[in-house]
C-alpha cells in the first residue's frame, strides 16, 4: 500500500483546494450548508480510505479520484464533461474543424451511446450509419457507462486505421458490426450556391473557429454572381452548433442593431448581452429566409433566434433541437479541463428555448431522407430527450453545385427538398409583392 499512501497528500491538497475556492464563493451562505459540505467530503474520504485498504486488489488513487469526478460531473447535465489532458486536446482539435475519425455526432440517450447524425461525405455516412443508431460496442468493448469524451477518444484516430462499431438499430432484432476506416474529417463549415432570380443560398454546417471568415468569403462570392442579390437563404438544418462567439459574429453580419443574444448564470460574470454593431452599411440587407429543423442546435439556434426576434428573417422548417445552455471550458493545472454548463442563453425577446427549441414562422416538414428512412421528423432526437437536460429557468420567457447547373437537375433537387423550395418561393413572392405595392400605393 506504499504507492497509494504516497498519493494521499495529493488528495488532501485537492480537497482543500476545493474548500478554498467554494468557501470563498459561498462566504455569504449560511454555515449549515458549509457543514453539510464538510460532512460530505468526510464521507468521501472515508469511502476512499476503505477502498484503498480493503478492496480485493490494489488500486491507483488517481483512478478512483478521476472516477469520482466523472460521476459528479455526469450527475449535472448531458453537456458538462471532465476531460483528461488527452481529451482536452481532442476538443481543441475539434473546434478547428479538422480531425481524424469516422464522422458522426454522438450523445448519451437513456444511458446508451447514440448517434445524433452522420456528417456528410464521411466514412460513417458512406457506411450507412443512421441517426438514432445505438453504439453498444467499440472494437468489441462495451460502451456501457462510457462518457462522450471517452467515446470520442476511441472513435478518433489516424487516417487509414480501422475501428469496428457494433450498432443496434430501432426494430432490429440483432446488433451488427460496421468496420470503418478512419479518414481526415474536414468539416466544411460554409457552402454556397446561386439560384435563378438572383437568390443566394448559403449553408452553415457547424460553428468553428473559421466560420465567420468563411461566411464573409461566401457572401462575397454569391454577391458577385447574383449582382444584385435579391434574396438570401441561410440553411442551418442539421447544424449542431459550436462556438458562441462565432454565432454572434455571424448574426452581426445580418443585423444593423438590436440584441443578438444574452446569457445569464449564477455568476454575475456570465450575465452578458451581445448587441449588433452598425458597421456602416456592410451588413447584408436583402430579404432572408432561414431554414431549420430538429438537428438545428445551440449556436445555430442563437443565429435563428436573433434573426427571428429582430424581424430580420423568416424562419422556415420544423422545430429546432432546443439546446440553450452555455458551456465554459476551464483548463486545470495538470492539463485536464472541465467543460461546465455555466449559463442559459436567451433570445433577444428574453425567451429561453432550452428543451423547447425555436418554432418556425412557417412549418414545412421534410420528407424522410435516405439516411433516415425509418425515422419520422417528429421522432428525431432533441435536447428534451437527453437525460438530466437542463430545465427552463423560472424567469425564462448536401453540398450544392454552382450557378448554371442543369435546370432539370435543379427542379429535381427542389422536388426532393420542400423546405428549400418553400424558401425560394417566399423570396420570389416577396419581391413581386414589393414591386406590386410600389406600383400601387
């Protein structure tokens, strides 16, 4: 037991560190609560000591402490995570929009590792992995009680290496193995296209470090091709979100003034209101339609909510995912980090959409996709389905081609996508109505 005994002072330092931090933060709280904290920490120390002395095999105290931290954070909400130094590095790579892996968005649903959606043109997408698939094993090892970050670590890896996932699909009697060859997952954040009648289309797939810069380039490209641009479709469907600051910058490109988003948390430092800046006419001012669906989440919902509440765009599609919480990544001294939910965000009207989502101005359901033939839109995964999702507060209120593509192909594309077709029809009607009213005062 010498090895373990040598690490006991480390535990004491960790506990005392927590007491110093939380003692300062809760200095104004009643002493009864402080006593409860000391009592609980004493119980934890006793249990740790019992395990160290009496467990059938010698165990590493660091492993026990990390397990306790993981359990503590797991009890909070689906988006708070403790990350080892290796996991923290993975998160940093992810926000840059390029990494080695198989190309899926995952979550924990009813204690089971579940696919939210496959990313277009990735190994998982081409292998037929679908939204709602339960990943019950990775390389033959059970995923029971696995955390999101642990799963990410197992699924990612160098290009051309293989990983086997065992999935259970709804209504299937038996599980099946899918062998995937990892590739470099290059998330192309922004794509664009121009339709007839000077209507521009821009899709944002996710919000990472380069999104606002990529959007500026895309806007410049479609502006030169439409000349003049008479309408803009911003497609945020199946956009899982990402960086808050990028959502604010994107929203600001379409707003001259008004609140974009506000955040509120227990700490006053989290009470922030982001307001659009008037950049002297560089904002896009043409009529806009924003496309959303059940896969529109987090940062993407911030943009949709900002444009809807400021009456800047018409929202078309189906109700969004409903993730209105803000996570702060807090680096720790040993290279690990804590991704902690620290605030709720509110749309400009003061409403929280947590576990509710944004309701479109015009509801248009999409047909069942080839990737999800057995999953109706209203049955897809949303924030409210996640275990321990945060409740509302008491005061809460395919890559497209270039212009000039064959008209028959475009007609087929719109026939398969009634949401996009509706958006184009709205913008065309918008211009016709404006011209009609101008000629008939």
